[in-house]
C-alpha cells in the first residue's frame, strides 16, 4: 500500500495504484499504458487488478456500508460539496488529463467532463437533503380475523440499496463516474467503481478528490483492468447489491445475466441510435446545427447523438446540403488546439471498427457524400466526419450504433412512415423531432418508443429522467430520478 497522492501537484501519478479500502494498493497484474488518442503517447500507467482485488474492493465497501448508511444526510452533503470544491480547484490539471486520455477537445474536457462532474457533485450534495419519506393515506380497517377495527397509517421510505458496483464508459470518465457515485453516496450506499480500461486515470482522480474531502475509507473503491474477469468479479461479488452500468448493449446483456443469478438490482444505460425526424416545415438551420453535433461533439462518441436522420422528402436535399456545409466548417485536429472541433476517437480498435462500418455502408449501396477517408495525421486514431444518403432501413450503418462521427439520412413521405422508420430500431434512448408545427411535434414524440425525445433541440434538461426503452437500457437516472435509482423503498406501517 502507498500514501495518497499529493493534491498540490499538477500531474497524475505516472504509476497509478488501485484504490481499495481507503488505501492505494499495488495491482496484482502490473500496469498498462494509457495512450493519448491524438498522439499515441503514454499518458500514464493504469493498474491491472486481479479478480481477487476486485472482490476485496467489494468486501471493503460492504464493511464501510453500515457506518456510512447511518451518516447524517447533512454530513454526506457536506462531503460531496467539499469534493466538488476540490475538483473545481483542480479543474486545470484534471482537464488536461481528461483531454489527454479521452481525446476530447479542451473545451469538451473542461465543460462537459470536469465541469459536469463538479455540477453533479453539487447537485447530489443537495440531493442528500431531499426528503426520503412519503406519507400514505391512512386505511380504515373493519374488524375481522386479524383483529378489531383499526386505523392504519403508513410511510414509504427510501433506504440505501447497499454496495453498488459502478461500471463506467470511456467516452466521459468524469461525468459518467460522478453521475453514478455522487447519487449513490448521497443515498447512503458505498461503491466499487470499475472504470473503462481505455481512460481510467480520471476516475482515480475522482476517488482522490472524494478521499481528500473526507469520505471515509471503503466508501469509494476503484479497481481497473482490461480483463473481463475483473469486471465479472466486481459485478458478481456476493457483497454487491446493485450494478450501475453505462456501455454497450452486448456487455450490458452479460452483466444482466450475472445480476440475475444474484438477484442484484440493475441500472443500465446502454446503446443508442437516435432518430432525428425532420419534417418539411422544420427550421432547417436549427436541425442542421443539432444533427451536426454528431460530427463535432467528442467525435460522435456519445449515445444520445442523432445519428439516423429521417428527412421528409420535401426538404431532404436541402437538409443534406446543409449538413455538408456544416461538416465542412468543422476543423479536425489536435484536441489541445483551440481551433479544433473534431478530435480523434478513443483507440485504434475503435477507429478500425468505425471504418469497417463505413466500408460496409458503401458495399450495401449507401451513397457516401462526405468523409470515408482517414485524416492525414502521422499518429493518432482519426476518423473523418462522414455522411451517407440513399440509405435503407436494413443497412448495418442504419441499424448499429457506430459511436463515431457518422450520420445516415433516409427519406420519408408521410408522418406515419416517418414514425415507423424512427421506431424500426433495437434501440430507444433519445430521439428528436424537428417541426414548425409544435402540436404535430409533440404528437409524434408521444408515439416514439424512446426514453427521451428532443423537440426542436438536442439540449437536455438535467433534472429530466434519463434512460432507454428496448435494448437501450433498464431504469432511469439524472436529477432526483438517480436518487430513486440508488435506493430501495421500505414500507413502515403502524396503528394510527
């Protein structure tokens, strides 16, 4: 075991140990380099835990649960606020690390990763103080076999679930990890965090900040590793009561199998293939800007991206022309360059997968109107923003989540046809409707089998429930919905 890193130093540890039971622990599996997606240089060395160390983290969380669950809400709020202040104070080095290990632009790393983490810590500091009791109407019971006539009162009270394993995604290690850990801690749970292997260093900085704020040992534990066995151990440990996962549907299905065997609670935020229904009376400028975020925001590595554009035939060609123009104004370059809008994708393996999807789109007969050629950089994992038209509903590029800067466009004629195309998907996370007829937009939104619908916007309300229908997930989080997700309801009944 080693001492906690000095928070006064503006750098991550080159050799990052695990964080178990409040101590920094040497990993059984040694260390693995974390690469900068833009340069392929080593950012730091991430620890490779063994399955035994993942289970030890679950044991540490179980041992800490009793005392932490009895901590006053005001104390949990104070500690989360203190952690938010530490992350805010350290935002410059944390932003630099997030940019280096994720490939996000400086603006994205600062605002949407570290900045969102600070906001979520503060939000769930307030959340720790939200009421957990709900009074229920009294019942008047007549005399019967169970006794005389009586008035019975009741409360529904939310209690912590217990130990929560949080398995986080690579596209936003700060916001995603904090979005799980902060509401879980606010409700009195303890956590084991299993970060994505591509960029785990930021998650260790989160644990560092929480420990520096005074969160007791064992309440937060972080174990990383590229082996599936480590993830299975963190999920399947008998001490774990709940698993919160963000990632692919394929991995989510495997986690659900493990949870089912142990009757563990689940919160699953899985894949998306967002449909953007654009009607012929839409504000095309607004639609182009919204859909264009798929090309620009974190190189399309976002599950909420409007990647399937379903355009009414009257505006189809003008919309495609607008998207082409927008794409042409998006500089591709190093994430640290202030002029860069599109950076690299996370890894060589992911770049190759995106390129394979683009090639298959060509082979299936879709018309490639932009992109499809790797940007000419000596090093790094680059994918050009790519636009396809003349697509059909059965094509792979239309049906699969590519998780890159790739947009496909399909035409439709009638409202019914547009709704059918939008819902012809295994996914149902977030869809979008653009129309100048607001009544029609809301009517169409009501018929979409999706966890969320943006009406004339891609913006999100951070108190609105977030989660998916179909293969896009199970459960809802964000805002107070996250506090409900990380709690169980207990009924208290007494004679009134």
